[in-house]
């Protein structure tokens, strides 16, 4: 929702490219984003290996090739995924913005330590770190100057997300026998306070809790 929220607004003034690390195609793959005018998608190689290894070099080359084709010279780089660390640091840009939607530093086992180091590098490299909450901004204050950190709460275009397709029959069936269906959408990992979830379930027996997302619990 954050990427959608900002992309729809930027695209009113300038071309927007959403870069996704999802393809194994060596030249990068360009796709239209028909839901947003003046916006498209560039699929590049994933990069979850060693810093400054072969994968990020190829990823940077794919983005540079796309920039040449599009005539882009000094883009605004808005980064969310720290696996774009090398591209964020190397690519020419008019400004580099790091968008922080997670607090990765108050948990010992997730994410892996190398990813947290990437976040530190990105945060130091960025001209501005934009956090969605005070809780997300607080850990950055240990290694980033206060003037390069700001808090901007989440934005969501409800009119766009409020136009769904047909209701999912399985989800609808889960509502039966309960007054409300409370849905959590996101990664399912150890950062969820499951003891608190149990207490909520016990205190609200007329509400069914539904967790939807990738299960990353070991």
C-alpha cells in the first residue's frame, strides 16, 4: 500500500518505475502497470547474496540499461528493500530516500544479521530516511544523524483498495458463527506477539482471527 500510495502521486508529475527483484531474465524485463498512469514495472535479478557480489553487479547493470533506454539520467531513488543496497549506492540520482516500514533491530533472530547490516549501510547512504512510525525511526538514531530521519505515517488509498473482485468463498465461510472476522495481512514470524494474540482471542470469543501471509516461522 505504501508503494502504491506514493507511486500514484509521483506519476502525476514524472514517470515512475517500480523495480522488483523477481526475474532471472538477464536483460531485465519491462512490464506495464495499467492501474497507474505514467508508471511501469522493471523486473531485475534478485540479490540476497554477499554484498558487492556478482548478483548485485548484474542487478545494477540491468537498471542502468533500463535508464539508458528510457533516457533517465538523475532519478529519485526511493528504496524499501535493502537487497537493493548496491544499486542504491551506485546509481546516479538526484536524491536517495530510504523508506522504513519495519523495525528490524529489536529482534534477535529476524531478519538475519547481514540484512540488518545492509539496512545500516542504506540508512547512512540515504539523503533522507522516512519512517512510518516513531518505533521504526528510533533504532536508526544510533547510526544516522537526526536531521536525516523523519516520520511520515502510512498512507493508503482506500478508494483503490476498496474495489475488490468477488469475495473469497473460503474467507467468507470463516465468518460463519462469529460476529466479526479480524484479518491480519503480512509476514507471519516471531515478531508477532502470539501470547497477546491468544489473550485477544480469549477476550473476544465472538471474533475470529485470520492471519494471511507468508509463514516464516521456523
